[in-house]
C-alpha cells in the first residue's frame, strides 16, 4: 500500500536540532494547527484502528454499509457497459443523491434524526423549492460524497473481491484512492446488496435514476427514502438489518483478529448500556472512559456506580484502558502546550523562558491548587516537592514507583477523586485553563498520576500492546515511551522535584515535539505555533482543542442504534433493546465458551 510518505525520525531530528531561526512574516491562524504534538495521529488514531476496525469517526451510519454495495450491484445490473459509459463512482453518487433527497422528502424537509446524511444541507435547500421532479445529475451535493468516507471500511469488511486498491488500514489519514471501476462484489457483498435490493429493487425511483437523464419524481424519491433510508434500517422489514448485524459482530464466524476485536468493543458498549440502563445514564465519551478506566461511572447526580465486567470482556476492557492511558497523557501534554502558547503569546515578541514557566510551580496559586483541590500536603513549594511526597497518602509512601505503588494509587484514586484523571481533565478543558497561573501544575499532576497508575501494566502484555503503537519512539509518544524516557533522563522520576520533571517534559515533549511535528507536516514548519530564539520561546495565537477523545465511540453508538440494538430515550438515557439483550447474551456465552 502506498502510504503517504512521512519524514523519518532522523530527518526530523536533523531539522529540529539545527539552529532554529524562523522569522515570522505573519501570524499563523491557530485554527490551522491540529494535533500539535502528533498524539492523535500517531497514538489514539492507531489504537482506535486496532480496537474499532472499520468503524471510523467518519462512518457513523450503518445503512451506508449495505447501501453502497447495493449501488455497485445496481450499477452492474442496469448501467455497466452502457453507452455512453457511466462510471461506477458517478453511479454511486447519483444514487446517494437520490437516497438523501428521498430521505429529506420522507422526513418532510428535515435531515435524518441522529446524524444528517452527507449532502443533506444542499438538498434540504433544494427540496424547499418544491419541485415535482429532480434531475439528479444537476442537483447540488456535498463536496465529499459519503462513498469516499466509507469505501475503505467496506473493502476491509470483505465486501469486494481483492483487486487493485485494497486497503489494509481503515484510517481516514491513510486513505488510498480505490480504483472504482474494478470493484467486484464478493459473495458477502452480494448477499448484503441483495438484501437491500429486496427492500428497494422494485421501486420506480430505482428504475428512473438509472435512466441516462436520471429524472426522478419527488413522489418516487420519497418512497425510496421511506424504504431505503437510514433511520428505517431499525425496522424489522429491512432485510439488510440482520446481515449487517452479523457483519459488525463478525458472525459468519470468519474474519481475522481485528474483526473479533471490533466485535468485542461493540459488546463492551452494549454491556455498559445494559448496566447503566437502570440508572437512566447516557452512554457517551465520559461514561465509557470512566467505566473502562476506573470500573466506575459517576452519574450527573454524583452517585458512583461500580461496573462489574463479565470475565469474557476482561481482555477488551483492558485494551480500552490502555487507550485511555494514552488519552489522559495526551490531555496532559496538550494542556501544557495550550498553556505554554498562551503564556508566551501574552509576552509578545519578548516571549518567555522555560525557567520563568517553571517558576509558576512555586507561586502561591499553584501551592493552593495542589493542596486544596488535590488533597496533597499544604506546601509552600509545590515545584520543589516530588510525586512521591505529593502522593504519599495515596501510594503507601514508597520512594520507588513500582507495580505495588502503582496499584496502591490505583485503588485510592477512584473516579471523581479530586486528583484523579477525569477531574484533572475537566480542569484542563476549562476555558480559563490556559490563562491560569495553575495551568502547568494541573497538567503536570495529570501526567504524573496517569503514568504512575499505568506503571503496574508496563511490563505486562497490555503495556507491550500499548507500546507497539509507537513505531518511531523518537516522535510517537505513548505512555510506555514517556515512562521510559523519564526514568532514563531523571533516574527515579518519582522522587525528583516537579520542577525538574516539568523542565524536561516542557522542553523535550512540548517544544521540541511540536517543532518535530510541524516539520513532519510541512517542510517549512509553518504549522508551528512556537518559535525558539536562544532561551526565549515566542508564540502567537492560541490553542484550545485539547485531547481528541474517542470519535469512533460516537460512530459505534450510532451504528448500534441504527441496528436497533440500542435506543436513546426521550430524556437522553441509553437503553438496550430486546434484540440488543439477546445478541449480547448470545455472544457473551459464546465468548465464555472459547
Ligand atoms: Zn432518516
């Protein structure tokens, strides 16, 4: 596969270690800077690909997975080889337009509930012109039709025979153009297409849209939307629904490891929804992360609920826990980045030095924050204290950070403890974080608690699984890489002052990392928000998008609802449906038997 070529670590190193003498001619708009430390692309993104293969952040609607194979099927039957020739890609887009417009008509001019379809906006505006007929080829549509987003996942799910352009990654970043006209449906793809065709194949709209002029009456489009639409998949009359369930849950019994891992991730979501059903809690980013990380969920009313995972899901739960170790480390480092950019920007061209930034750790505000909000000992010198001193109460007071200390801390700092990761994350996500005098202290504490809690896993199989996400340990930062680098650089970092930890992390993993990343993306480094001149760091603009979270989870939840395994109640709670309960029980007992 021809992946987009990226510079090697040595090249990046050569670039960042040389004298960096950039002069800005204009300020970089901060909206242009994404993933400033590479933590999403090179960490979360890779882990999410392993955990939720084929359910990407841009593929949230289940029915596209049967609709697009059907487009190929219908094109082959009605249009392929016709003169003048109609290419497959154009044929799919014509059908996409028909279905989206049909769905808008079916919903009386509104977008689908639970996620508008790609291209809805343009077609809603057109719909309100009240035409009786649509000339599909001339209709306005999305710049990027849905087929482009879904195609890699469809290839990876085995809907096509292996031909040119086969993808081995479902990551949107690695997307490779697929040679459309060579696509041939596999037996599985055909089964799915035929199931969808049973629902829509006889409709007038389907016949009319394949005509060279592709003029379709609104009346028949509305019928197409009513039968073949995305919300309508939930109905038992949708023949493709059971085929899709089998595929997402890898139930033809085939599928390699990545498909089985996805199945287990989906079961994990269903199981959590079952346990939270009784409490009327919505399953989203925060409940899911807390449940896999702490085995606890805290409700809006402040009640802590213990989650008891079935043994069959212990493995997948631990992998997701590793994902969130990376997540919290990312929030800490990006929190430092955002804070540093704000502090340096405020000083204009004079900039700031690392020493000045570190000095904030011993100021009154940081001391107050550390002792009051985190329950640490009242100290006049937070920066001069060490993690071992700071967490002495929670970790058993050991001067060595090992599995024992790590487990003690893990047991003590549960969900919503003032010094636990979820609470520190919400502080770092507050708007005032980057302006605040305690920004560095809060970010450092989050980093410290995350890495200390992670330590018990470091030597085991899950730590190794997490470590393999780093292909290039110079620029790919995941918790095992940082833990080792800290130990190498600072010996036993647990007993080193926060000042020293902060100094190393800021210079190596914030400033230098950001510079490496901006050169990776553009040779000119013009996505760089920080400029280093001697000991001064100069910045302009701001950065406020801390931590990418878990965008694939949102797609998975949508897909499970589309498949009628989950439903959201009117007051926003997530419930398992009867079918969801049966499927979950069935799959859990199969897993337990393995
Ligand atoms: Zn709909």
